[in-house]
């Protein structure tokens, strides 16, 4: 039927213990440089769990004889598979063949195929020689791996060539891999392939999964790419180029370009180069598969020429498929030109201790230098925190760190606290009120109505000066400086960055309006704490909320004006934090009359934060259940309140919407309204309502804070642990670490 299972190996497979089990030695690129590097690494070897870390002599490139050793290992696996003789003539045969491959691999490479990693939940996972297991683990759980160890995790895999065109029936538009077998459409076939890949993480490449005659192949490929594990590559027919045009829907699910093409090796090496010149988009960031098994035997002696051209093309990866051979010796003879070419390239690229191409010594650190330098200097958490810290410090997103970038960490401890975020909310509201008053006095302004009605809307408008919809940290600090924020005026960049981190929880370097609006959730949750703090004070001072209200309602009117209550709390009763009182008042004042009643005090007495947040989640769930999503629910609430788009919801409109929703809550829905109206402008805008989808951001903030604070603290401890002159200040300490990182990685070709 044309289907094939191929055993794939990378050059790093040559460094597996089983590849050199017969006593064959590794031909290192530079023995002298390797021994020198090993001695240097042993001096700085970190101690983990009491055991010294073993460092590879050559961890930047595979050995010179890698092709020979890797081919021999692959041949042994193939021979083991041949003993069971798997067939690909049916669907059952395909699954069976994958099982035989895994079994054969475990027999030949037991240490690599059967070792286990423990994830952060304590469960065991088989670590295959593919990267599949590793993609399911956070880098911190993998420990401090050397570069060679990382490469070995991806050095043996398998490829399935389905040749789906032979299984396609053009009349019925379905596929069947054998007579009487299951018939599938393109999308159903995509689901079948996905199940195979998830069942066997060693399956890394799917070749010709759809027929070029199938009109539905693009939708099938699109579905397949959306569902496949990240390590799997999809390779299409050379003639199926309509599905491979840059930016086509077929790649929507694979933004990293994990889709490639079979290369037409019959064009010759120069012919492929000419094809690239004519249609570069078919090569740029694509994966290329060079199938010499299906081509004529006369092309094999020229395989080195193809390799030279393939390495010159801007492909993301290259796979060379070779025909079956009768013995390991035949395979090695076939690969001799290929092996000689690889040997020469490795020697030319890596044999020098220092660069000799006249390049300038860079003053900045890239990510690889930062991570590897920290590991060599003995920072035990390099594998866990280095990438996270690099992305955090790379404010300009230039993919490099200057001395000043590294020194910046001294001013930051982690994301801002909820109290600091609430202070930002209070400042934004005061600034917003002052701006509106100024604009009203001038009878005009350049801010639209929806932005003017929301402090956060106007804040985003000012921060996003160019109207891109995104705000970087530099935009954030520059905008707040123009707006006279106290931290910005004082040039407290550390405080500004801690605030920005709360909105950029994914550490991507830029935030949008929705991210900035999370300030409402952060502030609202903090204000609930203020409410509880005020209640605790009243209970401790008066014994109960009922007694507290009676004591302050001196004229027995049954009501307390807001200003009178706050004055009494601060004056006679000595409450120290006026902002707590304002937060409590804004929350429990259900009708917005700015007058407190005994019933509102009674409601305060029974308030429970956990129950309240359950009601918020119930509101979100019932809104989605009834209207499909939160956006549609807001539109329905607006329509119920007979509001025009952009006006937002007043408390009565929100209450009507909750009635229409038949909301089941233990708290008065007006309290839910007050929670969403964290800016206390008397209405809930669309952006506020949509925060129902982000209620979990508080827990996300907590997790990110713990991780970032641990990472920053550990690096600070490491930087200060070395010998420093007594007069050294923080800037000098970080400048020295930056210099040490550059020097310890100076000779590397990062």
C-alpha cells in the first residue's frame, strides 16, 4: 500500500551509552579544548542533593563519528523490529507496528527509553528518547540539564509515511487503509492521526497524511495541525503546494511552522537550489524531508551534495530517508559521503577554542549565555529560573541583557501587592475625576465618551499613546510620568515594574486593555479584605454590628450618613485607615444613597468572602449557560435596562438583568454590582462585566508572585554569595556577575 515506518535518529543519538556499548570511542571535536573545558567546569560544578553534577566534555556538538554511531544504533533497532515483522497493511497493523517499534527501542536502548521523570504532582512519566515527555514537564522539573542532555532527549524517533493518496476514493471522498476497513473523511482521518500520536509520543513525523486529490485536504490539515502534540511534524506531497502557501489556513494551528514538504530529490541538488530561488516561501522556516528511499539508487552517491544544499536553505529541520539495507555495514557504506561531510562541518564549526572570524566581542548576554553561564558559575536553579529571569529582565525585548538590564533586578522583589494595586486604583480614580472636571470646564476634549466614563479606559488611552492596543513597560512608565504618578515622578522604576508585572502575568512584555482592566479585580478583592477588616474592628470594639450601629446612631433615626459614620470611626473610635472605611461604605451601600442603615450593618455581620466569590462564579456560569458567553449576557442586560451601547449598566439595570437570568445567589445582587464597579463610578461598563471571565486572575497573580519572588530572591542570594569587596555597592555586584557570565561563555558559539 506504500505505507512505511522509518526509524529516525539525530547525530546526538551517537552519545547514548548504547551507541558506544561495544567499546567504540567518541571522536571529540577537540580533545585538548574538551579536557580544558572539563577541568574548568569541574571547578564550578554545582552540588545538587549532595552529588556533583557531571558535565559533558563536548556538550555543544556531537562527536565527529556521530553519523557512523547513530546509523549503527538505528540499524540495531531495525533488526530487532524485523524479528517481529510488523505489517502496515491495515489499521491494526499500523498500531501494532508502533508497538513493535517501542518494544524494540526499549530492548536496544533500555536506559534512555525506560528512565522516569517525576512531575510536580508526584506522578511518574516515561521519559522516551523523544521530546514528547519533556514537553509535558515544566523546565524546572527537569533540573539543570546540560545542552547535550537536552539534545539526547530528542535523538531517536519514528516517522510514518501513510501515502494517503492510495487510500483515497475520489468518488466517495473518503479514505480506507484496507479493503473493508473503516472509511474516514479528511477531518475524521485527522482525528485518527492525532490519536496515534498521543498514544505513541515517539511518533514525530507524519508524511503524506492526505491525498492531493482530496478537495477537503486543507480543512483536514488545518484540523490536524490544531490537534497534534507540538513535537509532531506534518510533511505534505511535493505537488500539494496549494496547502503550503505562506499564511494559508492549513498552518493556523502551527504558528511555529511545524509543517513541511517532501523535497523532489530528482531535481538534483542544484535543482532544489533553483526551486528555492524561484519559490523561497516553500523553504523558509519549513521542514524538509529528502526521500532517497523512493528515489533511484543512482542518487545516493550524491547525497553529500544534497546535504550541502539543504544546510544552505532556510529550513527549520531536515530529514533524510534512506532505503533498507541488508546489513549495518551496507548502511554505513551508503552513508560514508554523508558522514564525511558532517565530520568536516563539525570540525570547521567547533574546533576553535575562540571565534576566528573577526566578530566583535559582544557586551550583552543572550539567553543561552545567561542560562548556561549561571549553570557553570554554580547557580543551582539555572534550569528552573534562568529563562524566566531573562525574559523578565529583557524589558526592551531585544533578546539580550546589558549590565544596566541586570542591575535593574536590584530594585524589584516581585509583583506588587493588592494593597499597592488598590493605591493605583485610588490614584487613577482621582486623576480621572480631575481630568473630567478640567475637560468639562473647557467644554470639550479628545477622549471619547466610553473612555471618559471609565478611569481605566482613560488610563489606557493615555498609556497607549500611539493607539496600537498594546502597552510596553517603557510606555507604561513614560505615560505615568506624564500623568504625574508619584512613583513615576520619583523615578521609582522598581515600583513601576512591580505594578506592570501584575498586568503582564505571562511575562510577554506588553499588556492590552483587558490586562489593564484586571486592576478592577485585584482592587475589588482587596476591598473585600478591607470590608472584613472594618467588620472585625467593629465587632472587637462594640461586641456586635448591631451594637456598633446603635452606638453611632445617636439620634435613633435608623440611618447614618456616610460622612458622619466615617468621621466617627476616625475620630472618637480611632480607626487608622480611612481608605478601608471608604471601601467598606462603597461595598455595603446597596442603593448608593451614601447613607448606611441597620439592615446594611446586619448584612455586613453575615458577610462571607468565600460564599460571595461563589456567587460571582455562579453569575458567570449562569450568564454563559443562558446567553452563550459573557459578552452576549452584557448585551442582554443593557437591552433589559434600555441602555444605548457604551452607557454601561446602572445598579437597577444590573438587578433587572439578574432577575431575567434567574440568578441564584446567597448575596444581594447589588453587592455583586458594587464588586464589579470597583472604580465606584456608579455603573458597570462592558470591560468591567467581561472581567467575570477573569475571576481566576487573583489566584494566577498569587502563583506568579510566588514564583517570581522566589526566582528574584534566589538570584540575588547567588549574586551576593561570592567574594565581594566591602565597599561594593549593588550596582558593582551586578556588573561583576554580568562580566563573569560573559567570560565563562566567551568562547561559545551561541
